[in-house]
């Protein structure tokens, strides 16, 4: 692998131990994938998580005096200040989790990462342009920036994205080459996609079926809304590993099915009909029992979605035994406050939490509850004992007091 003089110097430790660690990781990955050289990247998103592996790597970088060279946003960890105000601090797992989450956030701040703490940074805090080479980790972020925005990124880990943020480069392989971005599987959509929930179910099914590839969706006749794209992206990477997809006529590249395949023949072709959608929905349900928990915002809700829930809850009260949580970004929450949505949601009894992932130990005080969510990803990561996955309208209807 060709390395510039500056790359060599970084690898030898001439720019400090933290930079050396980051460069060593990128070169090792590059060699594993036969990358010919490093290329500049202009933005990164690290799917920071507040887990031990994350702490280990970011601490190594911080203590080695590494600093981000390019805008590098971060995923949600836990809004510990919010949780401190509402829960028993003596709770053992909360205290344990706090010590890791506080430290992770401190180290990210120290290395100069942007504390966006959102899993949808591509909507506000870190928006790549068409043709920009970037390094984005996070299940919805990688396919969204590749497919909807037309940037070029591989499916990164937290650590490789963070290392790219420190160095400002990534090894050139995979989706950084246009010839590797052609569709591989043709998905014939023969069902009506009415809302974000239907796109979640489609993503859940297609990720499982394709596993690892680039699907081309034929048969979608209406431009997907932003939340619909986000759900499709996220769920395909819960059940599969899908870094890029095409909806001919709507995603920035692949204006037609033929163009999306770029002269290649599909390796596989399959239909998605009402039958596959219904079967996928059924597989996600583990209970019909009455619920005492609703979790929304996985991925983080955007402003439109908060507006929808506010509309559904306006003037209503949640049942006292139902805990109702919506995760969103700090940026979105400010806008939602200005729109009056947060007041409506809180008046009804809901929590609107920023900077927080549903997959954190701080949420363990909700363990054992019978949950309802609009997100198959949330159902998977929260490991609910019993769960119902349904539309946001159904989640709200099950949670409010009957009139
Ligand atoms: Fe976001 Fe965490 Fe869900 S990062 S997508 S809230 S699992």
C-alpha cells in the first residue's frame, strides 16, 4: 500500500502516539482490503456507544494527544443529567454505566469530536455533499449518505470512522470506487408502502434476505419521505449489512433500474408482496398483552415525527402505568420546543430525551416491562421480554387513557 511521507511519519509516531494508533488501524484495514493508497476524507461520523470497547479506543487516542482533523460527529450515548433527575442514583447498573458513559463523552470532547450525540447527524450536524469521500459508521448513516446524499463511504466501525476523523484519510477500497457501487440484487416491491412503519418492515425483510449486498428497489412509485428512508436504512442493517441501495428515480444515483445495475446482471431477484410484509410483522410480535412501556425514536426522531406524536397526544393523557419515551437529537429538540411540540408531549406525560440511545444500561430500570415500539431495531436492541411492534398511531392509542 502506497503511503505518503506524511502517512509514514504518522505511522512511525512522529505526530504523537494517538495519531500513530489511528494510522496503524487504518493501514492495517487498508492492507487487509488491498487498498492501493490512502485518500482524503472530509467528514466522519463515529457511532460512539458508551461501551467498554469504545472507551478503550477513544481513551487511547486522547491520552496520545490525538485531535480530530476533520468534522467528526458522535452517536448518542446517554443523557445522564436527564436520567439523574428522574431515577434512583443508587441503582447499581446505572452507576456502572454512568462511569463509562461519562468518560466516553469526556474523551470524545477532548479529542475535538463534535458532541452531536445523534444517530441521524446527516440531517443537521454533519451533512456530506454529493461525491464527497467520508467515513460514516452507524446503521442508518452509512446507507443514507451513500444512497440519498450521494457521498462515498464504506461501512465503517466506530474505531475506523474515528481514526479517519483523526487522520483525515481512509484507505481507498470498496465503495470509494464507483465500479463497486453497482446494484447486486433486484427487489420487486409489489406492496403498498404507506408510512415509515412500512419502510421499517421492508428494511427488516430485505436486510435478512440480501444479507450483504446492494439492493435495487423496483416498484416504488412515490418519493420516500426522509423518515421512510431513515427507517429503511436502519432496519436493513439490523438484519443485514447493506451500505448502499437504489430507489431508481428517487435516490441521487441510479435513475433507472438498468443504470443502478450499471451493466451487471442481478445476482438475485425477489418479490416483496403483502404476504412477506405480513409475515415479517407477525415474526416481530411476542405478545398481545396490555403494555406499560412505549419507546420511540430509534433511530432518533426528526422534527416531523415529533410533530406527528405531538398531534396524536395533544390534549390527551398517557395512562399512569405507561412509561413513554421518545429519543431525539439536541438540535431537533430545540426546534420541537419552539414549535410547541415538547410542551404538548410533556403535558401528556411523555419523556423527550436527547443524546441518548435506546441500547444503554441507563434504560435498564424499564426492564421486564411489556413494550411497544414502532421500530424493529428498538425491539431487537432493547431485548424486551415482551414486545409489540406497530405504527406510531397504534403505539399512542395503546398508551393513552380511554375517553
Ligand atoms: Fe439510534 Fe441507538 Fe437506535 S444509535 S438507531 S437509538 S439503537
